[in-house]
């Protein structure tokens, strides 16, 4: 008897930068350039304060580390403007991202974009990638707290009318994985820049080209009858 196919996931919640589009290196560039202006050189030790973080968090880190007398809000604005400009000039989908989104759309699986980037950056990416792929989208401004707090993923599941446990989150950084894991989602992690440790309900892949509906369906908890 042939094996029974596994049901599709109830929903898939995607991080944006570094997961669906290759922008994480652009964010690091922005932080490194501003750090240089402030007399700092970023190293691997700064990665947890930059990658997967909201602009306010990275600005606060640079402000604290440099001891600059420039206002923290000024650093937020500089980072935001720099990143927006770089994203506007260069949005490249990650390998396998569009194929996976197309498969989910064909299977009528709801999707959410759950980003720690500002709304104007999210909208730039959506204009390039295609808004039709997502049932709902959340940017940094849409929740009081952002990643690694679970609030963004909890909000995405709520907007879809689902328990986070039946959703699969797709992430690329430890910060994002922590957010989705704390929300109760199963997590598919495809590291973009820094390693992600193995954990319960966290599945690691090298590329989204290795992901498909069957895998995502196996990862999610079944919906209650």
C-alpha cells in the first residue's frame, strides 16, 4: 500500500530579511558603515546585536558601544535611511523562496510575512517579491515588541485565526528562531549568516530548495479535530 501523504501545514509564517530575500548582508553593511562613522569596527561579537534585530536595537547597541554624544534617534534614522536605500536598489530572492511560496499558494495554505524591519522596507520588498504570496504581513511597527519577543508570531497566528502550534515559522537567525519558538510555532531554520543550534521543534536545512509541502506538514502540530 502506498504511503499516505502528509497533510499540508495550517499556515506558514515567513521571516523576510535573510530568509526570503538576501538582505541580511545589506543590513550588516548599514550597521558597519555607521559604526565606522562612530569610530567603531564591527566584529563577529556584534552579530547578535545586528542580525535579525530591529533598527532601534542595533542603534542602541552602536550608541552604547561608541559612547557617541549623537542622539540615539539620529542613529535610528540614519540606519533606516541607509537600509531603505540599499533594499530599494537590490532585492534578491533566496534560492527556493519563490518556488516554496508558489507551492503554498497552489495548495491554498495561508502565509504570513513576519518581519522586524520597518513597514516601508517591508513594502519595498513586497513590491519586488509580490504581495500576492502573503495572506497577512507584519512589520516592526505592528507589535509593541519585536523579535526575539514572541509578539510578532503570536500576532501573525492571531490574524490568521490559528493556534501558533499548528503553524510553521521559517527563519534564518537565532533571534528569529527564539521569537517563533517562544510563540509555540514549529520552526524551519535556514541559517543565512550565523549558525543556529539544534533545539526541540527546530528543523535545520541548508537551503529553502530542500523544503516542500510534505516537510512543512510533518513539522506542524495537527489541528484539533
